[in-house]
């Protein structure tokens, strides 16, 4: 028997493709969890590496979707989040399949349906339960439900910051699975996680052709990932800069924390500097955490004003918005936004810097008429909660300001670019050079930005060996799994990906090359290098020779391998206030000021502005000791 089976098994094995065939897209049992025809945005996906949000850190900082794609939000997510832009709160939620349903409130309002085949479907963040659960919430008593039966309505109960949504989750025998299956190369990586099983396509065949319920080609062999990560490197960015995005063919920020998240295909065109983001139906957000401080800051952006704006029902076009309550109409507490609307006198257009604090009465609009001609214009808004100040500047000129305004304490989890909220109308403009600072810039600093006088984001030189690396990277096929950092050709061991590191340069003055090598899940690498010049402060050695009671001769010896052009300050004071700088002299006479102690302080400054540690010298007191003569 075995003699006949072994050759047959060998023939079968040789005929199998080197990559697994994913014939997993038929025979699903799940229907739509909302009414057919409802407009939906797929906000967040199941993370196949790994869905550990309820149990702890998954050991990485990226998301891998069922298509082996990355660049989406919510690392370690164990389900799918859906937003209903036409009715974020109150959209009916339906049972995706028949079973026994339980209403629970431990994570906000949620329903768990147990199905006969070992599966469970979970629906969280509901605004309200269906009437069949009256008197049975948290009772442990199940209610039989049929597929398509209304079990509640969408909302934001439980652990929700920002946009109300439906969290939809599926488990098999108590372990996490993705109802979209796995269509990446190789076996489902989620199966390596104890709380997960390999996923298969679970949606019913009649959903094909609607929204994103059409499975990928079930018999095609996935192509290997050969694309390296997209990555940027910035050395010692300005200390007050939180976020910098230039939209040069991609949304990745040069400076900032976290990952950009997009919905749809972003489009770019020629911008004010390089390329610019075209605000259309595609959506782009950045995390607000560490990128925007509601207490104080300045936001600067270039905008191409169009000849006409796209029509929408609210007659508002948002350039930037961040809100903790984007669906809480009509109040929208804890909001910061810059927009154009048609609500001026006689329905005239105006520009608005709009803020709302924690209370509805704190809503404040800093408004100016829109008199801008089509073309590129610079906008800047700044705010400071300490004194309630707000300022709006257009093309480098402050056009409106206010004080005593109650500003928001929390602006939600994301910064919306070109719209107010998920699913909202796009502004119909192009945007370039987005900057967010963690302080209120002065009027002259804003004018300099509008004049194109921005300093380089990446430093060309430093006077300290320890430098900061801003290392932002994204990968379309999953995530960056390792980073190697090298200085002058010597690399440290690989380490997990973060968006910032600290590195110490060798103490030798002069140019040093910093290189960062990013590696994605498929082993593709991208290396980026930059050169930075280390120019340490000068070293000073001083000698003081008394030349009588009126003064002393000072000898200075300086060591500086940097830019030269040394200057000095010399004083008898306790500090260097109001002491002029003068060219370095190696030897000179110093006349004592009789009103000050006889001590001299000297410090040096090189051409790059590095200042040495002060040297202090005192004259050596000469004493003559005479014998004591005693007469007996």
C-alpha cells in the first residue's frame, strides 16, 4: 500500500505551487451588519501581526491587513471598524448571521452572537440596544436572533475617542479570526499568535460586488513583496517642531510621531514647493498625539485657493480639523479647525479659525472676509490656552486676533487634512508644507514662513555629539520590522522600528555620515543617509601673570578644529551681561577695576556660535614672611 502511495504523494507535491493557493473565498455565512445601501467607510482593519489589543503589546508598531497591506491605523486591532458618515450615531446594526445574542456593557454597549458552527460575531460601541434585549442586558440570558435582524444602532459607547463607529469582530472557538481571510503570501501569520486562528473568507457570496465584500482572486498565487519601505530621515529637527509633511508624492511626514492613515487613492500635483496633496474624495489623517498640543501651538500650511469650491450641503470647506466630538452636532465640543464658509454678511465667504472648549458656550469663531485671488496662499493659526489667545495670519500678515477664549483640552485622536471628519466633504483645494509647532510663533516668524524663509528641517551641523534622528517610514505591504543605524559606516545591531532615536557621534570634529537601514516583513530594505558636521565649542586655557597692583597680563591658548574666527569676552563681573565680544588676542594687559574683586572671567565663541566654558583666574598673592624678633 505505502509503495503505491509514496510515488503518488510525490507527484502531488511536485505539482503544488511554491506559494499556497488561497481558495478560501466561497461558502461564507456572514451577511451585512448594516442595511443594504448604507454608505460605509472601512476605518480600521484586523491586524494579522497580531490582534492583541485586549491582552497587551503585540511586539511591533505596524498593521498587516488581510491583503498584506499596511499604512492603516490601529496597531494590534482585533476586528474591523466601520463608520457611517451619513448617520454616525443611530445607523441600524444587523445580526450578520442567525444565532443566540447576548447584550453586554463591559466595553460600552455591545452584542455577542453565538452561531451554531463555533463562530461568534461581536458588535461594540452601540448607541442603543434593540428592543429584544429589554430587561436582559448583562443578564447572561441569550435571545435568538435571525440574520438581518436589528440588534442595536451605531454609536460611541465604551472606549471610543473621536468618530463613532461599529467595531465588528469574529471569533472561532474563542479565538480571533478575520472574516476577510488572509490573501498575503504564505500562511496566515496570525496563526502564530496564541489567541488567533488562521482566517478564511466568511462573507456570503451574494455580497460580491458591493463595497469591499468582493474577495481577491481566490485561485491566484500572491506575488512576492519586492517593494522596499518608503522612508525619510531628519537629523536634529527644530526642537519646537512637532509635525512636518511636504506631500512630495506621498503622505509620510518628515517630522512627527505615528503613521499617516489614508482612505482611497491620494493624488498629488505640482505644489508651492515640490508636490502638493490634492484634496478630493480620498482621505488623510495624522495622529494628534505628540503632533498637536491643544494647550499651545502654531499650524502653518500652504493652500492653493481654487477658482470655485465644490458644492456641499453645509457650505463649509475645512483645511484642517481636529475634534474629540466630530459627530456631536451642532456643538462639536473640544474642536480646533481652520475652514472657509459662506456664512458671512449676506452669505459672503470668510475664513474662520474655529475653536470649541469643553462646553458649548465656549464656541468661538475668529473670522475675516475671504478676499483672496485664486492661487497659492499661506495660512497660519496660533493659540495659547494660558491667556486664551488666538491669531489668524494670511500670507504672513496677522488679520485677526482674540484673547480670553476658552480653548479645547482634547482634540480627539486624529488630525483631518482637507475635511472635518471621516466621510466629510473634501475642501477642493491643494495643500503643501504642513507644519505644526509646539509654541505660538511670533508675527515675524510667521511672516518669515510665508516668505519662504523656513530653516532646513534636517540640521547640517551640531555642537553636541548626541543627536536626534526622526526616522519615519511606512510600507505598503505590512510594516517595517527592523532598523539598523550606522555612523561613518559602522552599524549597530538591528532594533525594533520607532519613529525617533538618539545617536551619539564620535567625538572627532568634522563631517559624520549617519545612515539608517529600514527592513520590511519581506526582507526588503531601504537605506537613507545624511551628513552632519560636528563642531564642538572651543577649549580655552588661560594664564594670569600679576604685573603690579594695577593689572595683570593674560595669556590665552585656544583649541578649535571647527570654523575658526574666534571671539572673546573678558570681564571682572560675576557674569557676561553687556560685555562686548571682541577678536581673540592671545596675550594682553588687563587693568583692574578697583571697585570689583581681582578676578577675570574669559570665554570664547567660534564662527558657528559655539561658546566655550568660562575660565576664571585670580592673581597669586605674594606674601613676605619676616622673622619674629623678641627682646629678652
